[in-house]
């Protein structure tokens, strides 16, 4: 039993608990209110910054362009860092094909050229297939086109002569630059397929102007105004014949090697017919020296 005017311990404890809970509620309310104020003000600041940035970039296109460039560069760097140096689409730029996918005739030509000129059969397969396709359209024997490539560049797509002929077919780019316009410009001369197509076009024009294949080859090599083409047409036609034989399943024919001339057994080997000077030759030299 408690004395009058004094609260019981239980009521005192309840009062303390109520005060504590009220204090905690006030603290939580203050924190929530403060957080709201801070975030509200932060969002307002962000909004103002965005508006200011939009106004600035609208008024200054140069800053906008610079910012876009920086952002694009950063994104590209991030992408390159993520994927490394791999480029799955690189195969699309490769001028190569499996020779086993070619028709038997074309595959035979590709493998023969590969062995003779030391070039991989895969890129040669593309050139052989293109030569057969464009040869049919241009009414030219595809083995003739391949023979010209063989003699001109040895199937080096980056070959360049001292006078400026470039690529597989050694086309004079400075003279025939207009023929490369539909392929993106003069640098397309180093694309093997493009150079082949332009070279065939030039060859057609040369044959039409000269009136015959052999004369057209003389025009093609730039010897139209010369007495001789230095044996160019003969080399092309010989390689053309060999490629035709390969395409038809026959062994290619080569010009026979001329054997050295033998001295007949009946010919006397005297001192005048040998390389070493004999007495008479020595006397002649001595008499010339005295005179």
C-alpha cells in the first residue's frame, strides 16, 4: 500500500516508457522530415542543373558537339575494354573461300596456281571463281584472265610497278581512276576482286581497240607504240594454254629445254679451237703489242 500523494512504481514505469517512446517518435519524425527536406532540395538542385545544362548546350552547339564526342569516345573505350580485341565480323572482310566448295574444274586451277606461285589456295579460290564468273559475262576465257594476273603480279594484290601500275592486274590507277569510282575510289585498286574487274574492263577496251587478242595484250602492257612488247603476249598466251590444260584435266605443257650443242666426234680438237691460246695466238698478241 502506497502513501497518499505518491504514485505507484508501476505507474512511474509506464510514465517513463511513454516519455521514451514519445522521444523516439519525435526523433524519427525529425529524421524523416530532415531527409525529405534534403532530398527535396537535392532533386531541386539536380533539376536546376539539368535545366542550366540544357540551356547552355542549346546556346553553345560547340559544347554540345564536344560533349557528344567525349561521351561517344568513352562508350567506345568501355566497349573495347569489355570485348577485348576480338572481332567476329573480320571474316566478312577476308577474300578467301574453301577450294573444296568450288566446281572440280575451278578447284583444279586454284590448287595448280597455289603450288606454282606459292599462294594459299583459299584466296586464290575467290579469284578463280570471280574470273570464271566475270569471264562468262565479258566473253573472255577465265584462264586468260588468270594468266594475265599470273604474269602481271604473281597474284600479289599489293604489287606496284615503277610506273604506277597497281594490284593483281597491274592497272594504271592514274589513267583508269574513273573506273574505280563505282567501287569507292582509287584505293579500291588494292582490293583483289575490284582490281580484277577493272582489269578485265581495261582488257576488253584494249582488245576492241587493237582488233585482236594478241594485239590487245600489247596495248594492255603499254607497248602499243613500240615495235615489240618484250615477249609479254607470248608469256601470257603460254600460261593461258597451261591453265586451259589444267582446267580440262590434262597435264600442262611446257616449252622443251633446248639441249646444249654437242661437238661432233669427227671435229678435230686443235689448238685453234680451244679456249686456251696456242702458240700462233700468242705470236699474234706479241706482234700487236710490238706494233
